C-alpha cells in the first residue's frame, strides 16, 4: 500500500507559499502520496493558531510548518521543544506523533545558514560585521545562523524590547562582544559587510523598504528572507547599486528539506527541490501576471 502523509503550514498571508509544491514533490520522489495544506488565518476568520494546531493534531497530520506571525507564539502550545528551537526562541516546524503529541523544531537557522554558504560563501560572514533588521521569529533564527557563520551583528528592530531579548539570548549562547544594538541602523550601514532583512517588509501585502536603499554600497552583500516576491524591491534596489544579493528562495528550500526529514525520517533530493522550486515559482509568476 502506498504510504500517505498529511502536513501543512499555519500562518498569515500564505496564499502564495511554494511549500506545497516542495513537500508534495518530495513525497512523490519517495513513492508516497502527500498533501500539504495551507491554513491561512487571513482566510479563516475566527480561527487562530491554537484552533488550527489542535485541528491538525485531531486530523492526523504528521506535522505542520509555522510561519509569520506565530513562530514565537506557538512555543507554549507544544508538548516538547527541541533544545535548538528553545535556544533560538522560535519554532517553524512542529512534528505530530501518532498520539497527537507535538514537538517543536527550528529549521530556519540551518536553512538560512546553508543558503548563505551556497549563495555567498563563508568568507562573506566570518569575522565580519552584519546589520540584521528584524528580531521576530525569522530574525531570531537568522541571528543565530549568522553567529554560527562567525559574523558579528548590529541588530535593529522597531520593537526595542524584542531586539533586547534577542541580543540577550545571543550573548548567553555566544558571549559578549559579537552583538550590539544601534539606535539608528543608518549610522552603522556604511561600516558593515552586509545587510540582512528578516522583517516582513517587502513581502507581498507588506510594501515598503526595511531601510533606505541609498545606504547600500557596492561592497555590501544584501540578503532577504522573503521569497514572495522572489526579488523584493529592496533586493532589486541593492542589486542596482552594485551589491551582491541573496533572496529567500535558498532558505525556503533548505528549511523545507530539513522539515521534510523531521516529518518523514527520509532524505530529500536537494537538487530536485531546487528544480521544483524554480518551476513552481515560474508558474506562480505566470498566474499572477495573468490575474493582474
């Protein structure tokens, strides 16, 4: 009998997610029938994170991914959290066992780290200062990933309490001297090797720029965790100013690969996932162009 698996994604503004294509093709590559179900709170009035997580457990899901704005809020709802996710303070993958018990993990950290090495190389971060914009669920994972890569971080978030909490977590893990909190990110932009946007600003439905693009210089690398659109206005502006850029596609692919391992215990084909992502993204662009 063909193995069947049900997984999904809980978040807001996720209608254009490419995660269904990635996971369903990975299931097919292993001879499994899998369905990846989107649970978008923007399209489900009156249904919140606790309701949707409970429904996934009741329906027999093998697991769910968690995205903005729930990566921190999900933690108290879980039966168990992996040490790494607890350290980061954010969960993006929840594994649900046959008894309905939940275990939270974070694959954003490893996903960003692998994507960064693939696109930009270790020397872009090792021993170099990076301006990180955003200290929410994605920002927390990216901050730890940048520290793993040897960077020092200038951390900025409009929510100062959130940024302070992340800075304190980084000090506990990596020690003093590798993270500071500039009041004005523009004041340090010229001195850094790169700028990383881990805010939702620039995502479809969240227009704008996370920082003035005039601050980007040719010596910078500029990375964005967003992949809807594949190239944000900020990345496009940075590219025009001569910076090396990295969009959110690689992080999406690698975090999905790690989540697939957790959901199934099987090894995904990363090359195939890259090809699947490219094809699904092109199809999404055609649909959006036809609709608009």
